[in-house]
């Protein structure tokens, strides 16, 4: 699973911008480990560790969903 990160490989987790906040908080690794923080920053090694724990069923996976800058629209279906 990949998540957006900066040029240094750091993922910034801000629950305030998570699209599924409230819907998935109960099953998110951030909530399980720390409760709902305003923002959490993890690096690639920490993210890999969380992924390994989630893959082993020890914690739920990260459920971070970030909003898109612009909505993606499907082209209209061809009729005819």
C-alpha cells in the first residue's frame, strides 16, 4: 500500500484532512496506537513497520484518504 509522501519519504498524517475521518477512525492504526491526533508525521521506516504490523494482523492498516485537488470525471458513455 502506498501513501503520498514528500521528497524525503515522510508521510504527513493529518486526520483533519482525511476524507474518511469519522467513518474509518475506529479501524485506523493511528487511532489504535495514539487516539485521534490532529496530525502525525511518520517516515518511510515507520510506515513500513506499520505496514508489516498490519500485514501480520497485529494492528489495523492505515486508512488515510487524502482529497483530490480536482475531481476526476469519467467521459460520457457513447450512445448510438
